[in-house]
């Protein structure tokens, strides 16, 4: 019995001594935080989405105060947060650009041919590593929702057509979905950009096979290039790429595309209340 009491007493003394030492070390080696960093961190969204280019809100707050990052760099917070940060820093009101994610694939379950039944780990990354995706088109959306689970704002959901759907009332363009997608099918764009965007990422030049694999795929006919009055479209590896500085958003390419692959960016990213 005495042994047990003695052991407990020694453990308590050791615990007390360690607590005192930890407290001393914390005080001795404490790193003072700039009050401005704490103030900036307080007004941030707390999403830790990484859309600002930093590891999280703490890192971004430190970078803003040190001058490494712009006051309007928090894509999740938008103009409101940018204005608050500018006030904390005592600088002119910052400009924040709203961004959003656009899925560049139309290979739904109705349009795209499936390779077969995939019984492996139910993630896009696993299916990509195992069989290079679930669809005959090697560039198509796998449809297992890695993008959905990666979104910290709940802006993505899987539709009944097997493709992820973006809720533009919630999407802040943080880029998490783009990083999570093994097929790199998400374009993160400035919502103020106007003009067409290609909703197909197939870079194959095998035209007959493209049509067999997906009825919504770009057939590489080049009509968008030929019809564009501003000559601002080029086919890069078979994908229409637009020089937005020259584009007038006339919509000629959209109406000329027989595969309905092109759509106007402003019509895609418009919030439901604006459309």
C-alpha cells in the first residue's frame, strides 16, 4: 500500500515539475505576434481553403501584414473582407476579384461511354491510378466526387447525370476542386471575364473515336476558329483557347459550334439570382 502511495506522489511531483518547466519555456521562448496579424486573422473567413496561395488563414494574415500578399487576396472573403483588411492596415480600399470554378467536361452518363463497372476504391484519384478513369474518353470526368469532398464551402454536388454541379452562390474560386481533380477539369476564372470557354478537355486527334467515346465531345472541326470575327480563338492540342483581351463576347463561335462545346463564361458563372 505504501508503495502505491509513494508511486502516486512521485508521479504527481513529476507532473507538477513538468508543468512548471513547460510554463517557463513557453514564457522564455514565446514569439510575440503582431497585433495587426491577429486583427487580420480575426476578420478572415476561416475556411483555410488555400485560394489566396498560402497554406491557410494564419499564413495569409502574416503575409498580408508583411506586405507579401495583397489585402484583397482572400478569395473566400470577397470585397467585404478586403475592405476590412485595408482598414486594419491603414491603406487604400483593396480590390478583390471574385473567382469561380468551371467544369470543362460535358461527359455525362448519357453522353460518355463507360469502360465498365469499377469496383475499386471509390475515389477519382484511385480510379485514375488503377484504370486511367472510368470512361472510354481518357480525358473525361471520372465522376466519383473527389472535387465535392474537397470543397470547404459546400459549393459542389454530384448531379444525377454523373457530373459535379457548381453552386455559384457558394463558390468562391478557391481552387480546391481543381487540385483534387486528377483529370484537371476545373478552370478557376475571374467572373468578370466575358467570352467563350470550351466545355470539353479531350485532347485526342482521333475524330472517329471521339464521337464513339462521347457524343458531347469536341470533334476538332475548327469552325470556332474560322467563324470568329476577331480571330481570337486557336486550337491548342485540339482544345479551343481564347484570347480574352481580343474577344468581344459576340457569341459567334458558340452558335457555330456543332457539338455545343462552347458556352459564354458569363452565362455559366452567373449566380442563379442573376440568370
